């Protein structure tokens, strides 16, 4: 088979997606359940650590396991049927939005997870807006149907009103939320009844029932479900693959991830309907064909994922061509050659050497310290993909090492956190390198930074919160004019050298600008 046709065929086997949700909607639980149903783990972990159950594979960081939340994104690659699935687990908490937004640039589809009782929550909606802006197709999974919740038709109405996507259910629940018997597959009319296994750690037992048998066993619940389905049919809410690919409709499924109900159906829909890797536009807007020479971009950097591997991993989404371990590619930012000798496939914190990969895959390049988030790697003619989002910080704090003898480790740790995008690091001549200013979207990022410096670099730190709430991009001339102004300070963002003017409030910024006309105070807009 010619190389181009091999690449196209392998790309067609890939399904690369992320799960997005509000905190506590069950995102890590469904990530684990999907891996269980693909038979790559033998038992699903529990986010909050039930007795006798291990933690989830995707939450590998100690702080994640202690708090039962996802703090950093993780990559799980596994086979299902004859496909290769790349599942990117993302943080749900708003404080880690920047990490999640970057991950969403690396996927071809998203699963939007809703809590049956709460519906569309604020953080879910924010992440959906990123998908909308990128025209990323979205599959909706309504979770926790084994607990009391809202009416299914009301949830569909909310989805349509707040996302402007038309919901097109593929499965429909038999039994109200909290009394869940199973689902009807609208494509076949058959019911799949679910029976929970002890502890819920293994795949649920499924029983397939013809309509007559389902009606006999579940009576009123079955009739209510079929009446609701008749109403959906009358309104034309059937799955349309072209409309889904165009991100104007969303297939909907119902289930309970903690009991592994409805998870196999979601995996089957991803396998059947989720888009394959598509040509990705470069910075000029020209789509790069998947069978063009190798190209990919770095969307995440992570260090110290495994205590046995104290190293740094750059996560690269492959956009085109065939990757082979050891190939020398070009680092688009510098134009220099880059060797890929240490390439690995990731499964949470676990890893193994990978020899080849194709469009849609995510590979980990180990000890790739020359790479930064957003960098493009390519083979053949030059190409650069658009920059990744860098979001506006709203919280600021000075960080200091508690013991000056640990300063070298302190500085190395701060540099590592900056490279990973855990926080943005700012500096000023007045404060010096001994007291960098950390800038964050949310305050929990500070907790992660302090915890990781302690755990990974053995450095105890003190954090002093600053009163600033507003940041604007400025220039050297305006920096001079702002020097000495009360309730304001100008610092340099270490990552890119941009000057940021910080103010205690929008009102204070306006007051200073009124007295100093002509200041450069440009909004910090997300890149990408």
C-alpha cells in the first residue's frame, strides 16, 4: 500500500475526543467506564475511593486522588473494535479552564456530560462555547439517570435553548430518573435492560428485550418511553450525520457511568458516528491534508507524571502524515532539526515506547525541553499551526521559597510550572527572581503550584496574595508613565516577554487612564 493511502486508511481508524463537563457531573467516572468497556482495564476505579476500589486511571496526580477532582488533562489511548481511540480527559473545574481549552484544540469531537438533575451547568456551557467556536461536533451523554433528576424532554429543551444545537436522541430511558431500567435504541426499537454488578466496578450485565417483552416487564415505564419517542419522531428529532458533522445537532444518550449503564452504547456511537481526523488549517488558513508529510503541534507539557520517570513530556497531536520513532523533524519556531528518539504512547501516568503513529494520535515526546505549548513540528515543507489559547489571569500572588538554601530548586520548579502552563509567571526588577508573581485564572492553580513544588522539588513556599484583579497589555513607554502609580504595577510575563499592567480594579484603571491620556492598555484576548 502506498504511504499516502496507508496514512489515510490509518487516520480513518482514529477517533480522538475529549469529555467536557461541570465539576462533579461524572467526567472522570465515565472516562474510566469507557476504558473498562474497551477492555483495556479490568475494573473501573472510583473517583472518591470506595472501599475496595482503586482510583481512576486518568486522575494520576496525588492531589487529584485526595480531592476526587481532575486537575490536569490526561491521555488514554486504546483499541476498540478495529479502531484506535484517543480519549483526552480534562479538568472540569473552572480554575483549570486554560488546560481544558488547549486540549479541545487537539480533538475532533467532544462528549458533553450532563448531570440528570442539574442539566447544563455554567462550566459545561463555557466549554461548549469553545467547541462551538471551533465547530467541534458534540455528543451529549445525560449521566446519573440512576438518581432522581429532571424529565428527559425538559433536558432536551434546555440543551436546544442554551446551545442552539438540536438534540437528536439515539437512546431513550425506560423509567424516570432514579428508577432506571434501561434504554431504548431508537435505531432498532429494542430495549437494553441494565443489571448492576456488585460494587459497579465491572461492566454492567445487559439484557436485550424485544418491544413486547419490554412492555410486559416494565409496563407503564415502557409505555411512557414509547409515547415520548413518538413525540420525538413527530418533531423530526432523528440523527442526521451531516448535521452532526456540521455541529448543528447533538446525538443524545442516557446512562449512569458509576454503574456502567449506557457506556457501551456511548462507545458504539463514538465508533460509528464520531468524525475521523480532518484536514487542519495552518496559520494561513490553508487546510493541511491528513496524508501530507508529518506535522503536529504541542498542546500540553507535563513533568514528573511518574515517580520512576522524573522527566518532562510534550504531548503532540498528530495532524498529518506518518510518525515513526527516531525520525528527525523540524521545530517550526526555531527552524532547527528535532530528534524524536524518545516517543511514547500514554495511558494516564503509564507509558510505553511507540514506533509509529498517525493523524488523530497523541504521542508523548520525552525530555523535549526545547518545545513549548503551541509549537509546531513538521517534516517536509514548512508549516505552522495557529497558536493555542492563553487566557486572561484574574488572580495574582507573590511566591517565595521558605528556605533560601533551596532557591536553585525553587527556580527550576517555577520554570517547570511556567513551561507546563500550570500558572503564568511574571517578574519585575523590583521583586527579582527570588519573588516571582504567579498569575492564574482561578485560585486553585496556586494550590497546585505550591503542592507540586513541595512534592516534586522538595521546596516549601510562602504565597502572598496581591490585590490586583485586572490585567492589560502595555508597552515600555506606558510602563514608565505607570511607575509609582498607586494600585498599579507593570510586570513582564516570562513566557513571551509581554508587559502586563496590573490594577486593583477596573475603576482604578479607568481613573489612572483618565489622568494619563494615551496609555497603552490593550485587552488580553485569548490566542487562537
